C-alpha cells in the first residue's frame, strides 16, 4: 500500500508510485530461486505495484486532469 502524506513533494509521490510494491505469495520454488539469486529469504515476497504500462496510464490520466484544469486556474 502506498501512503501519501500532506508534506510529500510531488517528486516523492511520483517515486512512491513508481517504486511501490505489493505483497506476493511466492511458491516454494520461487522462494528457492530468489534465495539462490539474492541470498534473501524474503526476496520473493513482494512485487511491483504497477508495471510500466500502468505507470504510463497513470501519467496519461494526470495529464488529462492537468490539461482540463489549467485553464480554470489561469482565469482566477
């Protein structure tokens, strides 16, 4: 779960979205492979929250929001 705070800078929020992870239920084989590669027992217990296509989709939604609201702020 990503937690965003009032004090987070926009770049911090973007980093949280980009690098966010979610729990992953690893199989015994996946755990063994991850441990062999990384040496960590917990290496296979999380996965990226968003893949690159989903991050692009989020960026597109944010740009649509920005484009539809920037005109309103200029007139205030």
